C-alpha cells in the first residue's frame, strides 16, 4: 500500500520535485515540530540545575515539576476540597484556576468565532461569486497584513476609557460614564476573537463552496425552512471545515500570549503568561516546560474528544 502511494506520488510530481516535497515535509515535521516537543517533554522531567551541574549525578528525571502544578510549593496552605469536605492534599489553587479559566475562555472565543463566521462563510460560499466574492475575500484579508501586536494595541485604544466605543456611547447618551472594557476583559475576548477570524472562515468557506446548490434548492422547493436546511444539509456537509476551524482557533487562543498581555485587565492572567514567567522571570525552564506540556496535553485531549463527539476523522479535517 505504501509502495503504491509513493509510486503514484513520484509519477504525479516527478522524481526531483517529489523528493524535494518529501524532504521539505520531513524537515517541517521532524525538525520544527517533533524534536522541539520531545526536547520540551524531556525538560519537564528535569530538575532546575545550574549549567555546571547539568549532566552530573543530580541531573535525573523527576515528577516534581508536574507535582508543583497540582500541589504547589512546599508549605502551601491550600488544601483540596471534595464535595465540601476538606482533605490533607495540597492544592495549587492559583495555577489550576488560571488554567481552567484559560480553557473556558478559549472555548468561549471559539464559539464566538463560529457563530460570527458561519453565516459569513455560507454567504461567501453560496451567494457571493465572481468579482464580488473575490473583493469580499480581499477585504477580509487586508486587515491581517498588519502585525498582530499592532492590532492588539489598536483594540486597546478602541476599547479604552477614552476610546471610540466609549466616546460614541457617552456621546449618544447610552452611557453616563465610560465602561472600563479593559478591566472587564471585553477587549481581550474581542481581540482574540478578531485575531483568528480567518482561521475559522476559510475552512468553513472551502467546505460550503463545494456543496451542490441543487440540494439547497431542492430542500426549499419541498418547503423546508431555512434552519432545517442548515441543520440537515449545510452543517453536516461543512462539519469537517467547522471542526478544523474550531480546532485551530481553540488551540491558538489557549496558547495566546501577546493579546492577553496587551489587552488583559489588571486581574486577568492567562496560563501562557505563567509559562512565560517560569521561562523568563523565574528562570525555571523545566517547570515552564512542564506547564507547557500540561497545556498541550489537555488541548489535544479536548480536541480529540470533540472530534469523537462530532464523529469527524482526522483525514476529513485535512482535506
């Protein structure tokens, strides 16, 4: 089976181009993805030793970094409570609370982008065609030519106390005093949702564009309401694109760093900021690696669970 695949691949692309493509893909997967993740995993099981002690007798594997995530440091007064009963198990309340808040926020941003992008992707895929469709796609892409950090600062200005939104709301009399959108994390969620819009739109658009319009017309002729057309025809057909878009938005939102640092309020803390602090401010790479591995593992488990729930296979997402 594999021999047949490679034979067809080289027949289709030629020996020179086929070899280059295979080497490029192998370099991308092994050098840029697999080896860094394995190195991070190895770091997560190490003690934080000075360079002179690395490779010595003290440089052994340990679970202390993962234990710190769940139990906190020594002398931690917090104890795990199960159904109202206090236990003697140490509990890292701060880090775990930030972790789950980050995951829930990523789910919220993903759902927000899906609700916003599905109608737009359907319009582009089924209604907009020819020059008008290409113009709309270009208008969607152009704002993303601006650097992500600059866009985040622009959102901070727009949602600021003296920003455009507060100025308009106060000017028309809807508000008496400006709202602190930064402190309430409204700017953060809006900025994250906007940052990954294209990653949600294009997979859904690519799926819906290939849908035969005759199916929709036949359903309309038979008297099916619009919501049933989407529920029974469009959404099942576009499900791989929806899952693909949701996967990318969720993973990138959970792993975002620049937007939470710029748009987050004083009391807002993203789990990636804790990882960043361990790597830089704390100078504890093994502990930062362990926290990064925990985030990666939980995100992968969540995505695989959603794929199983919606009965979508990995091959369907890759199409």
